[in-house]
C-alpha cells in the first residue's frame, strides 16, 4: 500500500489501526506533535472547552449541578457562588512521569468552570457533596414573590 498524506481511507479500518500501519511516518509524527502542542497551549489558557463536564437539572425549587471529577478528592475542588454564577475550580495532579508514553490524553492541571444559573438562589442553603469522583451541588431557589401583572391601557396617538 502506498502511504498518503491524508489521514483517511475509503475502508472502515479504525483510525488507530490506520496510523499504526504507517510505521514511523514523519508527517504523522508532525501531526500528532502539533495536536499535542495546541492541546497543551489551549489548556494553559483555559480554552479546551468545558472540563469538567456537568449535568445541570433545573427543578421547580432547586438547581442541581453534578460534575464528574475522577481521580480527585474534595480537597482538590473549590466551589463558589457569586452574582448568579457558580464557579468550579480545582487542580488534578498526576505523580507519574510522561516518559515512555507515546500519547497521553489524560487531563491534569488546573481548571475553572463558570456556570450561569439564571435564577435567584438562596445562598444560605446551598450544599455540595463529593463522593467517588462525583461532585453534587444543590442550589435551592430563593422564594420571591412573582410581581403582579399590570395592565397598561393603550391610547390612540395624537
């Protein structure tokens, strides 16, 4: 088979198998190196998307935010609520060396995630629990009286 510069083929061979079959292709090595470089630079600027991934459930009386933080402990995570925005901040550390890894896709380093809530929260009743790498934050909605609707008479312009 003749090597090509395109990373796809017309058959259904998995991508990893296609790359492995090319051996020490310098273009493939360059491609992988550039991907890792951009991933690391963007991660340093907090632009790698929205890790950690969260599930947000908006119920009648509360908002529940669940975040998966595998490999972390509660002491590694900081949760803050300010001006209707929930902030998750922390750091995942890895004591292992990168030596010998061909590719590593595990995230480590600092993260910060801002989640606008869109509701008035009773800040005194907010709670957060952490167990088995899962963070669950319960944010009770503040009880506020809904303003009464006022009918406004429409007049003919003069």
